[in-house]
C-alpha cells in the first residue's frame, strides 16, 4: 500500500517536513488513509501484515508495518545510521552490526565465500578502512544521545575492530558492561593467521552500570552455580548457524538466534500495563534485528543506506514470519 508519509526521519531541531514534524502526526495520516479505504469499501484489498510505503517499490524511503493482530510497531527508513539515531530519544536498546571495513564489495572478498552470488541481495555499502575511525565515532556519538538513561548499546563486531568501537563508545560517555565471545560456526579461511571463529558482542550502557534502569535477563541456557542460580558467562558457544539453502540472502546477516537472545537479555518482556521496549538498528542489512524484535514483541526502528535492505527485510518479515503465523489454524477459540 502506498500512502503519503513524511519525507524522512524527524530531527530534534529541524523537522524534515515542516507540515508533519512528528511521528505521531505521521502515523495519524496512515490511520486516516486506512479509515478512508474502509469507508470507500476498499479495505478488504489489504492483506494481513501490509506495509504502508513511502517512495516506490524499487526504492522505498519509509515503511510502516500494518498488522491487526500485533501490538508491535515496525518502522524502516532509508537513511544513514547517524541521521536516524540523531532523530531518536529514549531508546531502550540499540543493536548494531556495523560494517567491518573489510572491503567486502571487492571481487576478492566475494570469492572468499562459497555461495552463489546470484542469490545474494546487492547494494551492500562498505566503509573504506581509512574512514572507519571517523565513521565509528560519528554514529556512536549519535547512539549515545539516543539512548534513555540505562539504555544499552550492543554491537556485534569482529575482533579486528572491536577496540575502535569500544574506545569510541566510552569517549561518547557510555559505560562498559561486558564483552561476550559468540561462537561463529562458519569462519572464513585464512592462510597467514588463525581464522576468526567468534563474534565480539560489546555491551555498553548510558549511565552507571549498576543502575536499576539497566535491564539484564540472564540467558536460560547459562550454566547454574552451586546455589542453582543462573551463572551467565561471557562465552556463548551454542548459537546455531542459520541456513537458507536455495533462498535469497543478504550479503552479511547474523543468526536469528543470536539477535533474539540479545533482545531478550537487554530489554523487558512485554507487559499489558506497560509500554513496549524499543529496539533500534541503524544498520538494518538483512533485517534479522527487525524480525527478532517483532518475534519478541518489542517495537523496532531500523535504517539502512541500501534500499534493497529495506525491500528484503519487508519481504522476509512478512512472507517468512508474519503470514505463516497468521495462517496457522486456531486450536482453541475464545
């Protein structure tokens, strides 16, 4: 469904569209369009889990998920990471898998992966190594401002760049919480040094680490101590590799199980009498974070500079997760 949405993420000081400066008013316009469709008898043309779209199908600029049976809000924006984060406040969790500056857009990098390149979504935006430090500092400063007190930044990086992200985050005023090594089942072959067989999950928060506002839910898969309590450790060896045989895939996507665990550990479970936590991913990519937040019942706001990332995420969320759930027969009726 196409509808005249606002022209980009709202900025704190200078709205992109002066006539519609707030998300509240923008969403009110979406509701108005839906009500008009219902009044004119055309609402039945909307399939369950439709996307309200600004832009074109080939170059979407903004998407909002319309799902009657879910209280979860999903927003996707065609935007730079810094530009999106600079519009947000009071975010509970920023879950980011930024580019690694490994020249993945070159032929040599592409040939290192044993996969059919024709089944990989194009348009991945890489960062030149010489620009990586300034790029990292720029988006992390915006991330630090976007978090609520006690909100957390979780970045998934490779061992070669974790130190840059860590330093930039602490320089931006964030507080170190933990660094977790996550086993990576598929490590790219290396001839001159050991292959990187783990991700670095770096967690920092806004404000003191011990503050009550910071959420930490230990993974139930953690070992237990002598008292029987969960003994969470900084080593996650049990994340399963996600396979998509014969299916379209994004150039660089994290396992869904990893991102769902991050969301569960660092945000609150939905409660009927409380607003839902919001997860933000400024590097949307293949949309794994959007799917994880949706499945865990959290609101989601994501962005990417690649329009194909928005298209792939929208299609993947709707066809692979939302529609199959809606098609399941009800075993019990109220």
